[in-house]
C-alpha cells in the first residue's frame, strides 16, 4: 500500500535538486531518513556508504543506487542575458524545448525556461528538424548579462535542474516525477534499511548511494574501491517498451508486471550464475521478474564488476516510461515487488552462495 509517509519520501527525493556532481541536497534527504544508529561512511566523490552488519561478517554485499539525475550546467551568458548550457547526462533534444528549469546559485534557485528560435522564424526546410542543443538557451528574465550575474547570481558552472513535481496519476499506482532515475533506488534502499533493522542476514550489507552515474558511472568506481565487495546488486531501472510505436525486438518490459533484471547493457554482462540465482529466488517466492536489455546505456554495474579482480554483479530495477526527460512514470506495485525480492535475496546471499558465483 502506498502510504502517505512513503509518498512524502518519494516527493522529497524526486523534487530535490541533484544533477551529476551536485548531489548535496539528495544526500541530505537520504541522511534524514536513515535509521539513527546506522554506520555512515563516504568516498571522496561524495557517495554515501551505509553499513548494515548481519550475523556473519562475510561476504560483503554492496548495493548501489545512484543519487544524481540528468540535468545541465551553465556554460555562458549572452550579452542580452540569455543562458547557454551544456547537458549533464544523455538528453534527447526533442524533450528539452519549452520546459521549465531551475538554475542553482548562491542566491537560491532561479526559475527559467528553455527556449529557441520559434518555427515562425525558421526557413521552411528547417521547421521539421530537431533543434540542436547549441541553439537553445534558458530565459530567466534577465535584462542583460550584468543583471544575470550580479542580481541573479548566475555564472558558468552553475547546475541547472528540471522543474517538475511528484504526482499520482488517476490510477494511483502510476507515479509521475522527475529523477525517478534513480531516486526510486534511493527510496528502496531507505525502506530496506528500516525493514532490515531487526532481521538477520548472513553477510555484511553496504548500501552505496553513488554520485555521477549519469556522466560515466564515476561514483560507482570510487565506492567499489572504498567497499571492496564480494558481490553487488545494483538497483537502477530499465526502459519500458509497453507503449505504441516500438519494435518488439527485445524482451517486453511493462509497467505493473514486476521489477526487471538487466540481462545485458552497454557496460555490463551480469555474472550468469548470480543472474540465474536471482531468477530462481523470484520464481520460488512468486515474485514477477522481467528480463530486460539496455543497449543504449549502462548502469553502475559497468564499473563495479571491474573492481580489483572482478565482482559478480546483477542490475535490478523497475521499468520507467519517458526516462531522461523532465518527467517519467513508474508503477508502485513494481516497487513493492522489487522490495520483496531484495528482502529475500539479501537473506540468502551467504558465503557459500556468493562463492558459487565464481566457481569457474
């Protein structure tokens, strides 16, 4: 059941500003929701590492969910006071125009609007072409560059964040917000930490809320170096392909039909023994688990699996529609089933099971 308390957590996490390299606000919210008696560490990129001891010290199981979201950074200011920007993470220009944003400055969050030359002023042959990011700008209502700098506090290097609210759709299992990629993973880990408070598990769990995933999986690499895990479960998500116009040449990934396990992405092929173990556990517990492919992107597994001599990894998640845009949609029942799957997996990942993943 989607409680008011959980809705509030979802709202705070998704509406927080946290583009790559600027995850401070998200990290503060996560710390607010953590149990008071938990051990907290950090790596030097700002990834938050939360240690949950079990009834056995080993193996060490790392769980990785990134805090950052896609956004932009101010690159320059035109003499007229318009803001030019560069993307942080992968953006499709079609979804950027006519969207509201915030520019984070030392004077606060400055609202703005992404604009470009309107079609009325374009040559006929250009009206149906995709606008280039370099031809877009942010209008903050500044009179000129001096006004933008001195009165608004805007300068190159300021992060730019999509402006979007968390909302439930008419069917309240469907939730729309910005930054589900990957604040839904952060929420799941907070729920797991609370629920595991008095639960025995045959391992040490380290929950890693990582930085800068959207710009090269950077926090995953530094977090793995700080944790030295024996195995890792990443939680991120996959692209839903349950809407019109898509060629079904990959596994069907649909909202409301369970969490997903990524069988291959651009950065990672999972340890097939660990992958099969997860599907087996899901089947035994009657938890729906959808296979998925993510050939256009990677997840934190891409760096963690290469740590030291290698770490067996899998990537779980929930399907998302319209990812890497100002808003995306997820299904609450997928979140619930992902929670149940994690609770079961984490209680079964003992020393002999983890060792079996690398018994070549």
